[in-house]
C-alpha cells in the first residue's frame, strides 16, 4: 500500500493512520505539561525503546517493577498516539515519563509554558535509515519499501514517517531553553552505557549510588533488554508487526549501515547530509 493508504499529513509530516487519529492529535495539542515531567524525544529508530527502559529505572531508583510488568508504550507513552488519552495521564503523579517523535515546532503551547525536562536522543542518520528500512518491512501500518534506493531517496527528502531527520534534529538542537534539554546519542550509550545512565541520573536530579547505576546499565544492555517481553514488542499481534520479516529489536549496534548501503548510496547520503546540516552548530559523535 502507498503513503495515501497508510499515512496522513499532519503539520507537514507523515503519521501512520493506525496509531494516530484526529482525536489523538487533538489530545496532544491540548495536553497540559508539568514542569516536573520528563519527556523523551526522538526521531524514530534512534533509541526510543532503549530510553523508555533506562528512564523508568532511574526514576524508580533501580526498582525494575514497572519495566517488568508494564508495556513500554503504556509505561512511557507517546503523547501523539491513540493510547495516550486512555491512560489517565492527568492522574499520574509527578514526575510523569512521556515520549514523542514530534518536531520541536510541533510541540503544544503548554510545553513552552511549563518547560519540562527533555532528553533528546540522536543517532547516526545512516543507521536510522537502515533501521527504518527493516522496520518498514515488518510493520503492516508502514509503507513497504519497493527498493532500497527508492526508500533512501524518500528518507533523504523527508517523505517518510515523521518527516525529515535533518529538520527534526536541527529543530531540537536549536531549541530555546537548552538548560532543560539533555542531548545524548545512541552511539554514546553503546560506548559507555554506565556513564550514560550516570549522566541521565544527574540531569534528572536523581541521586543513585554506583551499584544501582551499574545494575541499571546491565539491565539495559541490548542483549538483556531484548529478553524483556514488556519492551521487545513480542506482545504486538503478528498481523501488526511480523517478527518473521524482521525483529523489532534487531541488532542494537552502531555502524550497521555499512552492511546496508552501497558505496554510491553512502556517498550520496554523505553529500546530502553535509548540505543539510552545514548550519547546525553541534559536534555529532559519528562525524
């Protein structure tokens, strides 16, 4: 099926019809943030599920109860998706843990007024492309790529779910009130997860001893998280996500794009990348 069949445009970006409705997007736009909220922000396939495991463990002081019993989409829900309005988020105590894939320019008025804490996770866009390419093959609510080269051009043009990676990253990197935003990369978490957990804990003003930080980091290693049925999407019906085509938690590595892109595709990607981010004042780990 095509983009017209499975997506609709919302404020200039594609969102999947199956999990986004006019009502859910209205709920998002009228959502009332609190200053104590913790918002995980990512472009898709940049480490969202990983951070939805790390943050609850930090907030709970290392208690694994929530990550063992509550699916991540309810534990740290996407505010723009249909389930958000059914979870009585208004009744949850602070700090509420929330997630969004939306661009900075798409955030609701209360976000700018309340100024909650934001953890923004970035990932090498070539690895993001690779992950989305495989994800699009296994998720029935996404357009299945006709070919890698065609899908690559759609990705570079921002004609995929949640729009342009370049616009998403540059928008959040240029956000106001940066003192309330923590920027971290997928690659940093791979290189030193314990140090990343410690940094996030400090940002969230949650004092944890070294033993607890080590336990959280160990629990959130990809190989361990992949076994957590509350996080590995094994509870999703196969007609929605078909694990025989690709696993949701697939490899959890950095640099898999080298096994995916041809040399010509990588060169083209690099040329577009250099042009698109030339005005972004940020030192990316993968550069």
